[in-house]
C-alpha cells in the first residue's frame, strides 16, 4: 500500500512540476483584435485539399491563413498531404514516406476531382505561393515514439529558412511532437489538437501538461468547462476546427477565448464573420 501511495505522490509531483513549467508565449500581437479565419486543408470545399490551388483559394476568399498537414518523404522533403498513404486522395497507393521530392510532382493530388490535375506540393512551394501576411498552421502527422525526430527537425528548419516564425503555428495530436518542437526552438508557437467527445476527453489535461502548448486546438464539439478553465488560468486562447455551419461560426466568434476558426467552406466563413 505504501508503495502505491509513493507512486501516486511521485505522479502528482511530476504533474505539479509540469503545471508550473507551462508558461505559454504571449501571442497578443499575433492574434490582434479579430477572429482569425483559416482554410482547413485550404479551401477544401472548392478545390482539392492540401494543394496549392486550395491554399490560394482560401486566401482569395478572405481567410487570414491556412491549415495544412505535412509528412516527410524518403529524401527529407516536407510533403503537404493529410494521409501517410496516397490511396484516398491521389492516383497512387504507395506511402508518402517512400517517395522523393521529384516523384511528388508526378502524382495527381486531385484524383477525387474529375478532370483536375494537381501535384502534391511541398511546404516551401505552398509558402511561396501565398502572400507574406498569410498565417500557416502546420500540423505534423508523423510520429514514432522511439524514432529520431526527423519530421520535427525538418519543420523547424523550414520555419527558419522560410522566415515563418512570426506567422506560423505548429500543431499536433501528439504531446511529444510539441515537446520536440519546443526543444528545437522554444520561440515557435505550438498547439495541441484533440477531438475527444467521450470519456477520453479527461485524458486531455494530462496531454496538455506533457505538451505545454501556447494555443489550444480542440474540435469545436470538444470544448468542456475544464477546457475553458484551463484557458483562463494559463492565459491561452483556442482555435477551433472544423466549423462548417454558419450558426456555429457566429456562436464561436462571440466567445472571448476563441481567436481562430478553421473551416472547409472558406467563402461561408468569411461572409459569416464579416456580417457578424
């Protein structure tokens, strides 16, 4: 019994230390005075997701920034695509990890759109296609517990090379990914993502203490009283996803803790928030 109590005491002590070490960055200038509008995987409703065409359309529709997903190729290129397998959105079935940068341009990322041909873009190609004021939310999809943090290092190097630090957020579902980003560069804003609406949402506070993010990225259906309490106490804001209903957009835009909304319908998002 005393052994179990000792273990519990150590765990509580670790959590307390993590709580005290969690000091989010001051991002007041980053967010400004209005709700940020993000195209989720670009303007996913109007263009093939995670393509240059989709990201350019999102900005054209009035979004402040875009949300995108990255995976690392065999030659160390950051490919912008949601799945690690190509089967869902492209005309190939292999894994992104087996491809090179050159091969990305030979694969059609618009296979779900009849008559369209769009290559899988690289992160630098997406950044170069957008105006300098566009915010980039980079979600890291790759994660292996014991593997070398190659993807995290590639993302940090890209942020430095492309001069993105003042307009980037690195997000992930995995707390250890965000830990690695902070070890590589503590000045890069990070955000923990979650979508649990069942009993697992009680695990999220533990994940937050492990990740110690600067921003919270819950699914808009997974905001609970403890979420709001944590946000207030730690002085962090929320950016929510994926919101495609105008009534919900308006409701969330009136929440002072929410500073960003991501949507597949970029035109609807802009029109709704502009009119309210």
